[in-house]
C-alpha cells in the first residue's frame, strides 16, 4: 500500500487520505488498496466537463485494471440539483451498477458533494472515493463526509453524512486551477488557520492569503496542515453536534453576501473572505478580540481581491434574519477571542450586527469591478509535430528558444492580460484532434501551430470546422515565403485568423486578438 500522508480516524473505520503530486496516475493502486483482496468492483467516475477535459483520460487509464466508465455532466453550482442527481441515478441503475460497485467523484466541491450523496442513497448506500481537484475540495469539501445538493430555497439543504473509502488529492492538479478558484479555496484554508493552526496563519501573514502566489513547497505543506486542521475537528465531532460548527467561521456573513447576490456574483470563498472580515468586527464587540489584533488579521484578509457589489445593509440583515428563522430563532455566531480561540456565541446585540453589516457593505463597494466577469477566461495553446524540438530544430528558421521557454513566455503574457492558458504539444495527428475535441468547451479560444499538418491534414481541418471554439492558426516562420509546398494551408479557411512569420510575437498577437473578442 502506498502510505497515505494523512488519515481520518472515525469510530467505524479509518479513511486514508493521499495528498501528493501525481496521485492521479496512482489512482488504480490507491483504490485497490482500500478494497478487499478478492474483489474487483466496476467503477463509475462522476465528473464535470471541465475536469473531464483535463483529467478523465488519465483517471480511466490509471483504473485500467477495473471495468471503468464515466458519467460527465456540465460544470457549476447550478448542477447540484435534484434534476442532475436523478439523471445520475437513472444512468447508474439502468447501466446495472451494483451494490458492490464503486463510485469515484472526480472534481471540485459540487462533484464530490453530489457523488457522495448519490452514493449514500443508491441501494441505501454504496461505496465511493473522493478525488478532489480544487483547493477548496482538497482542504475542505471532500473531507468529513458531508454530501448533498441544493434546494431552490437554499444551498446544501438536502444531504447526508456518508464517508468516502478514501480521499485522493493530486497536488499537480492545482496547476490548472483558475484564479478565482484559488481564492475560493484560499478562504477555507485561511479560516482553518485562524481556527486551529496558528503556525499556518503566521505563514499566511508572511506570504499571502491567496495561495496562488505561494511557492510550491510551502503550498504543499500548507495544504496538508489545513487538511489536518479540518480532520481534527471532524474526528472530534463527525456529525456536527458541537465543535464542527466552528468550521462555519466567517460563513454567516459570507452566506448573507451569497444570498443577497443570488449566488451569482461571488465565489463561495470570495464571500467567506469578506465574511471573515465582518466576523472580526463582531468579535471585537462581542467577545473582546483586541482591536489591534483584529486590524492585523483584517489587513491580511483585505489583500484578496473580490468583485464589487451594491448591496444594502437591509439586504444583509434580511438574509441573516432568514438564517435565524431556520435556526429556531437564534443565530449561533462563531467568533474569535484570538487566533486559535474560537467561541460559539448566540447573544450578540442587534446593533453590533448592524455595525458589522455596515462595514461589510463598505468592503463590497470597494471591490474590484474590472477583472471579474468580462475577461477571456481560457485559451488552449496547441503546438503540433516537431515543435517539441524547438531550439534544436533548424534554429536559423525557428529561432533558438525551446518549446518550454516559448510556453513560459506565453504563460507570463497571458497572466498580464488576465487570461488563463493551458499548453499542449503533440506529434500525432489523432492526438491533436483529440485535444481540439476535448478542450472545445473548456477553452474560449485556441491558438494552434499545426506544424507540417497545416499543409496536408483534412482531418484536422474537419476537427476545427466541427467545433465552435475560435481557432487561430499561428506559424513561427513566414510560410508564404518558404517552399511551394508550405505556401498553402488547408486549415486557414476554417480558422478565424492566420498569423505567420512573427516568431513568438505571433502567439502574443493571437492571445491579444482572442482577449479582445470577449
Ligand atoms: C511551422 C511551419 C510549418 O510549415 C512547419 O512544418 C512547422 C512549423 C511554423 O511554425 O513556422 O513545423 O508551423
């Protein structure tokens, strides 16, 4: 058995938690080690389209000793509904999924929540494995066995406790995490740090509250510390009778922001960062958190950007009122006396809550309007045959920089203009077609240097014509000035543009062109 980095010890069993680089490629071995020796269950992977585009093939490949299939559904919180659950259950039952089979939830919080819930109710409970792919999923959602779906009247209103057999987190996956997803997860890590891991809070103060900026090694150990923090709380109170409620630190105001904006404008973690800031205000008033300490914590949390929103104090208060009704007329506030000293309080004065709500409305106004919503989110940069040899291959034609250097420069440029990119290279026509197909929904635009296939491949031309995603054809050299056979591109009629002969600047130009289209 590959030794797990962490374990969640519960009365009925101990759940191994693997947290490592490249864990996805060892999924099969890890899953095998939580089964009994004789059995080979069939496996159904539940995942969303975004994650499937990036990781499904590798997951299936790693599980090749099992009979494995997948159910793929659209991404987003909107899918955490009865309707989606029903189609999942319909498909599992009609495909002959058996009680002894295994579900694998490959994705962020939405996927693992719905997968765990389906597992808990199908045939009164089948086994499942959580493979969280986001920071939020790894550090929070996938640990602790809370499963569920949303109801029209609120999030997570329907659900169960149903622990997975194992939690498998591949830290390499964080490399493809979009910027706002980083923030979303960072909030839950910051929350755990304030609650129970002061050494992690000190690191956060030193480095940044946004983990997308962290150096690799520190990041990995921070994630493990945060997971350990959550595990300790779940071990002490699996069913949220008592201590587990502390994990709602910052969530009361955070939830009010999400409700007031109809869950549209904020990622969960962005709302939680703001909710933590409002909680500090209340903590000073209600439980004597020293105001210098509150300011110091606030200064760190305030570094994380968030969208601007025009919300009134009354909107916040009425969302809180609604939560209060659900909790039998009493809101249980999780507040801080100091870092690592949370308390649960239910007699907070209305005027203090109003003051904190006022503060919150101020933070919301100060938000950042520009980078949210109107940015081009994702671009795939695809390089074709022989471009892996850049630097070494005919440098007088293609220049001396390697493919890695070229990709790194494109990545940096993309960051500057707020575009998320993925780079892929293949020498194989079929693989290039697979990549175009696989990333067609993930990407808003594709920058494609098809190499010599430019001049011959009708199959690639068909693949580009078959997808709606705009493709820009790029060549380092000026193909119009080279050998006769290179002058014609069979792909250019189906691409939105051809940029040729500008070296790496051609890729930059393509990136900017796509960004302007959005
Ligand atoms: C190329 C031009 C193609 O003709 C050639 O086969 C390549 C590279 C370029 O970037 O200039 O491999 O696409």
